[in-house]
C-alpha cells in the first residue's frame, strides 16, 4: 500500500489539557484517564484508544488503531489543569458529583487533589444559577473588588495558560470547555464577523456580545493552544474566531458534546432517510439533575441548548429534497414537527434519561411510531469524547491543520460550518465517521479513499 511521507510532528513532551469547568464531566474525564494509565480502568467509548481504521485496499488492506497510523499523544504524557467558579479540587469535585463510585476515585486521590481550579473568568449574567466565588476580580478604587473587563479577562487567562505550561513543563496545551451552557448570544455581524471588531468589543467591555467563553477561546488561540467548545455556546462558531484561528494557525472545534439523545438522533434518522420512510414529527424530552440540568432550567440558557439540539435533524431529513416524505407535519405544513425539551429533575443527578417519540409513515401514507428510551449516564458518555477531542485537536495542530476541524463533527451535536457561505453542517453520523477516518488517513500519509455521498 502506498504511504506518502508523514509530515506530522511527533507527540514529544507533556501535553497539558486545561479544562474550563471542574464539574461532573471534567472530573469523570480526568479520573478515567488517571485510572486507565494505572491499569485500573479501561477507556471504553474512546475512538482514539479502541477504533480501527482501514488503510489500503484489496490485498494491501489493513485495519489499524489510530496510534499506528498517526502519532497520538500517550495518556502517560497528559497533565491536567482547570478553571472553575468553585474552589474544590478535582478529588472533592469528583466525590461531590457522585458520577463515579468512591472505589474508582480513591486510587488516584493524590493526583486529583493536586488539580486545584484556577479562578474562573465568570459573569453571573451568563449562568444565573451558578454562585461560586472562585472568580477573577480586580481591586477598584477604594479597595472593593470588581469584575475585570472582557479584555482584562483575556489577559488574565493568557497568564494562567503560560504559567501552567511553564510550571508543569508542558510542550503543548489544549483548552477544552466542559463548563455550563451560557445564555444564548445571537451572532451580531457588527461584533462577531471581523477579528478587529471582536477585539474592539472586548476592549470596550461589551458584556452583551462578548461571552466569557469567548475570552477563554481568544486566550487559548493567542497562546498557541487548540480550543474545543463542548457546550452549545456561541464562542468559536463566529467568523472573527475563524480569522483568529487562521492568524494563529491553531485548530478549533465545536460545539456541544454529542452524548445521549442527539447521538441517537444522528444515528437513527439516517435509517428513516435511506429507507425512504416519511416523518410527521419527532418529539424529544430529557430529564437530568446535575449542575448542567440546574443551569439549563434557566430559559435563556436552555435556548442555547435548544438551538443546538434542533439543528441535527433538519440537515439529515430535508423537506426540499423529499417533500412527500418530510414536507408535512407542522402548522405551516412545510416540514415535520420537531420539538426538544429538557427538564431539571434533581433525583436523577448525572443519570440522564431521554425519550424520543417518532411519528413516521410508510406505504400509502399509513402511520407508524417508534419509541426510544435511552437511560444514559451523561458524564460517562462525555468523558471519552473529551479525551478524543483533546488528542485529535493536538494531532491536528502538529499536522499543521488549523481553523475549523470539520473531521471532529463526529463528536459534536452542532458541528461548526461556514454559514456565511451557505454551508450546512454535516450531522449524519455515518458521513461524519467517514470524514473522521479520511482525516486520520490523510494525516498518516495514506489515501483518503472513502466518498461522502
């Protein structure tokens, strides 16, 4: 089989993973990695650790793990740090989250206790249900503390990244958002389309258009770290950030980890499409009780999540392609009815439950129904995505790939795309998997030999 020269830089030295948020997802991710490298757990669900990709055809065909095709960083080289509005270290936060049993946390207690959150760049207006005091502040005249401006937040975060990298002897850094969903920030062409306008808004402390998450992303990219948005926030999915990623030659990925219900939706809806069945409506509802559920109980924060979750179906089952199949069901009778609901229910904690009711129709228009009840564990599904997104973003940076990493769409609910040019996101799970495999092949010096229809 023909392999071109591999130009990816080797994964030498320590990889610092700085996580925004030290809650259920972050601590489950960190604990799992630390337990795995002690040989006390298995990284199940991680594509980078388990998946095999075909390279070559015919007699030359081989199925190889990612690490045998491209230089993936070793779990042994990972160093964790984080920011959070609450000061508890990662051990305390993992125990409080109650995702993992004590027996699965205690063996790495010493390592987790050393992961102490840096003060968060936080604005309560963007997450009204959170009330931590481990936040960045400056002294005003008279000695009282005040919130830093957005530009001051950027500078303080940049210093955090530099300090962490130096203190821990890291060769490279990746920044991952695993914190709460912010309130919905509509894209504004006057602020979000050009980098110069975005920087001007940060310096003018425009707290309406500049979310704290944008400060993290800006700081990461300028400090030479790939940035991954794991929530549905408006952050790196704006042209100004694309411009910054091009300028800094850094990869960006987002948005919103694809864990439970949307994973089902992106995998199941293609079955309806390829079988040429009709869809009248798809109703999705969830209950969850962790900190994410608490934040999403606020309508302005739920709106951000709703936009993300609604976008999946519409790019897979398209009324304009098949009006007989997908052009009916809502009040305007232009397409099927699609509704998403999330309900905060504290007794469930991190054990999320999703119900999907799907009204389909078949031969001669006769109706049928599909019911899906997914009793999942949110952080157990998210943790391997965090690992894969960090390792593959680091790989992309070493391969000289920068800007939006569309091949990472497989892991994300609402994949980034250039909407200014009319581009649609690819949400079909099987097409996303093809994009992922082709990118790994290309970076490994092999032919990207699968088509996306």
